[in-house]
C-alpha cells in the first residue's frame, strides 16, 4: 500500500473529480471518496477534506476550474 503526500492527495482528488464529471457520473465528495477507497488511496481523505480541496480548486457547483472573469480586482 502506497502512502501519498497531502499535495499528491489533492492532485488525485482533482483528477478524479474531473474524470467523473467528464463521464457524466456523480462527482460529489462522497462519490470521489468511494472511488479513492476502491483504488486503495491512503491516507483516505475525509469528505470534509475532499470538499475543501474542491473549493480551493474552484471545482464546486458544476464548475471545471477557475475562470478569469471570476476575479474582481481592486
């Protein structure tokens, strides 16, 4: 069993989220957690942690990332 660093876990969560989204499958935190568990990813992040990762990477509310028009300058 491989252990992943927090940065690697974040990358894996993002890639799994986009993978599920692009295939029209359920792509919420619970679905991602289930996939990670099936793949034997350790340490398995909590649902809350997965949600934080998705939020940090602008992957909430059916989004696929950060869009330049999201930035509101000073």
